[in-house]
């Protein structure tokens, strides 16, 4: 089924491994065959993968766009997942969902599920930071 894409001016898209940047005007085109595609808001660079959950997202993104290196990416993914699961067992349901999608070769859907994992990680970090600040206030107020 053809996919109609509309790009905003200067919007970036990753299409079948090629990074495309739109010009100054709104552009529309149709993709007639099945090819990996990600819009700018969904692309994560290796430099941006600065947490374990973002690293997992980046590796799934590589699976999606580099099928020739799939075994290497799978190995990295499962290593990261084991480390994360050991440190934060509460992520297991999300990891199970992502792993199942990967085993079914549904990498785009796995990326969407990994976004939920990143949001959960952000929430944990935010809560930890807030608790740390509260603890610091408590200890500063007491002699």
C-alpha cells in the first residue's frame, strides 16, 4: 500500500538508509514499495543515545535500517536488555513487548514500544532527582 509523505521545510527523513533533508518548501511524495522510514522526530543519533534506554532505541533503529548486521545488533540489544532488567526489574513488561516485536521482525513497532521505555526511564530519573532534592533539603534544615 503506497505511503504518502508530506515534509515540512527543512525537515529530515531517514528513508531506506538515506538521510534526506527537504528544501525551503513543503514537499509531498509517495513511497510505492516497503522501505524503512523514520521522520526527524523519531531519529536518534548515536551521540544522543546517552542513557541505556536510548541506547536500546538506537540499536533497534540500527536493526530496522541495517539488516545486513542484524546478528550483531541483536547481540548488543540483548546485552543491554539484560543489564537494564537486572538493574530495574520493573521494566520487564516493556522489555518483553519490545523483544517480542523484534523476534517478529517488526522493528518499526519495536521502536514505538521503545519510546515507552524511554519515557519510563525519564520518569524514574525525574522521581529520583526529586527525592534527592527533598532529602538534601531535609538534611540542610537539620543541624
